[in-house]
C-alpha cells in the first residue's frame, strides 16, 4: 500500500472490536494518526498504558477533531448517543461509520445526527470472540472475515467514493467487504448470529436452573456441544441486550420459524422417525462443511489477545 487510506481516524469505544480496529489499522498501515475515546476512564487509562493509539482523548469532540474517518464502536444501544456526543467535532468530508450488529435503526439515527457534508456509511465486521475490553483486541481479528457496509440512499455525487474508500480501509485490514441493504442485513444476522446467541443464553440458563437438581453434574460432565454454548453465552451481555432490543422484528420473525421447525423435530423424536432425523442431521452437517470451506471458522488466537497485556 502506497500510504494510509485515512490520514487520521478516531475510534469511539475501545472494547474488543474498537481495540482490534486500532491494532489492525496500525499493523496494516491504513491509518496515519489514531485517536481513541471511551466513556470509561479506566478503559482510557488502559488504552494509554497499552500504547496502541496516538491520542487518548477525554472528550469525544476532541477525539474526532480533524479525523477523516470516525468509527463508532460502543455497544449497539449507545451508538446514536456516541454520534450525538461527537457530532460538533466532525469535519465536512469525514466519513462516519459504526460496527454494530444491527443496521436499520442505527443507520436512521446516524443519518439524522450527522452534520451536512459528513458521509454516513454504516458497517458491521462479522468477527469477534466472547472476550471484551481493550485487552481483548488483536490485529488479526478481521483477516478473511466479512465486513458488511450498508450505504445510504443519497444524491451526493461524492458519496460512492466515500463508500469505496471505507471498503479499501477494511480490505487493507484483511477483511472481505460486501455491500448490502440494511434491512436485509438485519434479517440475515438474525439467522446467522442473533438467534444462535439467544439459544445459547437460554440453554445455558436452563442448565444453570438444573444445577440444584443434578448437583453439579451438568457442569462436571459438559461435553463439547454444551461447552460451545457456554462460550457463546459468555459474550458481552450489554451488547447482546442492545442487539435484541434493536433488531426485535427480525429476531422474532426468525424465532417463530425456528419454533415451528423445533416442533417438527420434536414430533419426529416422539414418533421414532429416524429417517427424518438422519436427513436433517446430514443436511446440517453439509452446511457446517460449507462454513469451513468458506473460511468462516472462528479465529481466536490466544497469542493475539495476550501479547499486548502489560
């Protein structure tokens, strides 16, 4: 790469995704100067100690001053308030984006808040782990993972170039970029991410309720499947609270379909219809193989999370 995609970027919110963007942008040279703001003084102090940003600002307006790209990375329910808090410092020609798992309501909020001349390009990197906080980030998080951008409808002739520039930023950090309608995004993610997390939270909660009956046997004899559920259910509860509140229509639509399919599966078990069970299990195994073939198995290198701990 000849030079950075953006001379100065600002990241507001420095948890897993925010701190990974900071690390990846530095490692891949896609940003010149990097400024960070977080509402938590403890997080700001930790970011300063890690030395992963050039500027750790105590004020969001200060953080975004002069920034060509502003990335909003707090929990989804706080993205709009983060945009409001920094709006006065956004310069004309800057791009305002986010990393939230829900796009519809967030896109509407950002479009209403952004000052004239600021390009709003909502985004969502499909990457993550169950860990959170500035220590959890690592530069390789986005490598070969998809980042979805949901461009807005506008007559501004300069807008497509802003979208291409943001796509180049993500591609420079190793991601693959897809453009998508925001409502379609929310439906797709309800299937691929939101519902699986809801199921994980529910089944782990059920197991916890059974602990009194089974006297610790649920935890003691946890097999791989249950351990996978507990890993997912260990994800940031604030973030997932916001996801389900913001994307409730799509989640409820997919949950209704899932409930119908679960009832059909229950009937097959009740009536001993082994052929139906085997057909379903064979079909879903092929889906799993497809996920692996597309390189979408989760990457969570411990060395990447731990090497910056000091």
